[in-house]
C-alpha cells in the first residue's frame, strides 16, 4: 500500500511576497488606527498650550508663537480642580475597597458554602444586573433624599458598596480554585473566615487587582449619578466639574482643553501603571461571559 | 432492663427537643456563617438595588413632582407615553444610535483584532494605545471631540478642507449631530471590543487552521469557516454588551449636544433625565424608564433565543 503521503506538505508559500505585502498592510492599518486613537489626545494637549490670541485662528495653528503653559494655571483657578480631585479620589478609592471586600466575601459564600436560599439569592443578584440604571436612578435619588444624604459622600459611595457584577466575577474565580484546597483546610479544622482570609483571598490577588482597577477607573469617571446627587461645588467630582466648566456661553477652548487634560491625567497614570491587571480583568469577564 | 420505649435521655434528643442541638449541627453553623459573609453586601443590595428596582416600577404608576404628595394614576403615564411624540422620538434616536454604533464598532474591532492577532509583534503596545479612549472619562472624550468637531474652528473640518470638502457644522447640524456622537462613541469603545475579540481569537487552537490549510482553504475561507464560528461566543458577548450599553447612552449627549440641535440627539436616557430632574415629573420619567427596560429585556431575550442558531459552543 502506498503510504508515501503520510503527512501533507506545509503550504509552499509561507513567506511569499504576497504574504509579506499583506503583513505590511496589516501593520499600516494598525498604525493608522493607533494614530486615530492617540490623535485626539495629542490635539487636546496641543490646543491646551495655544495662546488665546492664536487659539481661534482657522485653519488651526500648528506651531504657535509660544507654548502658553499658563493656560493650565488659569484653568486651575477658574475650576476648583483640587477639590474635585479630592472628591473623586475619596469616592473612587472608598468604593473600590468596599467592593473588593463585600464582593469577595459574598463570592466566597456563593462558591464554597452551602446554605438555604443560595441559588435563589444568586439569581436575584444576577437579576439586578439586568435592570438598567435609568429604572433605579429616580427611586435611588428619592431614597437618598429621604435619608438626607443629598450632596454628601455617603450618597456617592454607599449605593455602590455592593456589586453584583463583582460578586459574579469573583465567584467564577473562586469556583475555579481546586476543591481539595478547601476540603483539606476544613479537615484541619479551619473556620470559614480563616479559609477565606488565609487561602482564597491571597489566591485571588490577580483577580482582585483586575476588579479593583476596573472599579476605580469606572467610578473615577462616573458622571450621571454624581450629577444627580450633588449640587454644590465642594462635593462635585472631576467629570462634573469638567462638564460644568462649559456652562458659560463663550467657551475658551484652549482653557477647556487644559482643564480636560488635567482631568484625564490621573486615569491615564492609573491605567498605564496597572493595565496588565485591567486588561486581564476584561478578558476574564469576556471569556466566561 | 431493656424497654421498647427509648430512655428519657434519648427522647430529649429526638422529636420535639431538637432545638438544643440545632446549633451543634454543622450545616446550620455553615449557613449562619454564610449569612454573615453575605451581610455586608446584602444591606446595600436591599436598599440600593432591590428597593429601587421595585420602586422604579411602582413610581411609574404615580404622578409625583416631589414637592406635593403623590397620586396614584394607574397606567395613565404609559398611555401618555404612547401618545408622546417626544418619547417616541427619543426611542427612535436611541435605536438609530445603537444601529450606528454596534455594527460599526463590532466590524472595526474584529478587523483590528484579526490584524493584531496575525502580527504578534507589539500586541501589548497596540492594546495600550487602543485602550486609551476606553479608560478616559466619557465626559473628557466628549469635550475633546466637541472641540475637534467645532464647525468653524475644529481640526476635523480643517482636515476635510485640505482635501477640498467643506464640512458641516457637525454638532450644530440636525442631520450630522447624531452621526458625530456615533463616531465619538465608536472611537471610545473600540479598544474594549478589540481586546475581547483578541482574547477570543487567541483561544482558537492552531490545529483548526492547520487542518483547514491542509484541505486547501484560502485565507478568507479559513476566516469564514474556522474563525467566525469558533469566535461566535465572544461575538455574542460583545454584541449583547454593546447593544445594552448603547441603548443607555447619556454622557456624550449631555456634554456634546444637550439633546440638540432641535432635540435631534435626545436619547431615551436623556429624555428620562430631563423628565425626572428638569421637569420633576417623577412618575412619567419612571414609566419611560420601565419602557426602556422592557425594550432592553426583549432585545436580550431575542438575542439569547437566537444564539442557538449561530453561536457554536465547544
């Protein structure tokens, strides 16, 4: 029997000119796309340094007579950014810590403990994820108003201490931890909290980091809820401050861009420092989803 | 002396006196411990997730402006919405927005992910770059694009002018305002979908491609018959998430157009915001929100049912 064609030959044209040309084309497209992503940011920074006399020229000035860095000083005085930064940081950090705490506790209970009502409660958690923000917005606002929490940190933080999404994500992670680890610890007489604190929580480090970065950035950038729930300058957060800056009729665009740049820098720093965790978190949620 | 009746001490441990042993049963201790674990998250869950959920639907049956006591009006709000041209306009705008953003974003993100997956050089760099808009606040992004799209001052029209096109007033033009917001939103969300697709692509075993090549399949055939089917779970996820978030768009509308010009960009969320917080018509706004929820629910169920047809699970 003729067995000389046991394994087919690999495709002959592995590095043909066509393949190389396509590869170059792919890179060109990726670079163009990258430029499109970064371009607006570059333009933002460029515009922020234009002197007011040259900011309104058309076509836009590419090489101004000097770089007006004083725009940043003016933007900082016109808008109380220091206060906004403080508020945003307090709010985002508090929510992040609170969620990591409550979600990991809840996820551990759902993943590894048995109790009546477990499945029902978990489904209830999931069900709340289905309901859009708009439905809960007005009743939440009314609840905040009844609690007399309007324009306070509590209003910005407490509603988000719990997260069905975070609980779901961490539960997936905890369920993937090998059963034996848990059983062995139980046989050694360890209590539930001890197992959670000493074994599962350290193991969940990467997942917690991913969730943490995600939550922090999400709430640092949040706009709709703080808009509705705060009404004085000393409680507003950065996105609100930025949006209200444009409230005046004649927007000074170079100052506006300076203000925008100021507001964007912290998120960029956090992202660049922690992007490994952030992207991993996105991918985790996508594959399981 | 043995008796058929259990000794008194045993009787105490069975039948009606089980309560004293209850706390010694491991399963009860476990349940109690579990409830303690759940407690920190449960209270906010009740007050800020369950209560508003119930409240949101209940409010839609009322007429209330927060200053005067509320009145129960049954389904009158919904009847009002059915007849409200502005509401239908808002729903239409949301639908158009979703139709504009989702397919465009999906195709572009998939294309970029495929390109990035094949290259393998600089994946991390590109991922970072494409993610910059994603992590930036929507408000900031909207502000930058407002400046870029300024009719007589912005870079976009300046660049168009270089190739001889006289650009419209974008955000000031009733025809072009919504497309402008769509482009901004696609730009912002591209990196997120791209990363999801990239993860999905990297999960496809090389064996499938090799087998296809052996069968003589060209690049396009491989894409259509190997990549797309095996990527379908990811595609499904991206599709569902994109649609749900597009139907709820708010920040860009608030910052870029405030619903204008001439209300051509008022989306469902913006309508709800206006009705509730500017007109203080809480019942009506809640009813509109309930309708939006219904739309999202129906869309999600529809997609869920449809996935059997085209999503391949391993």
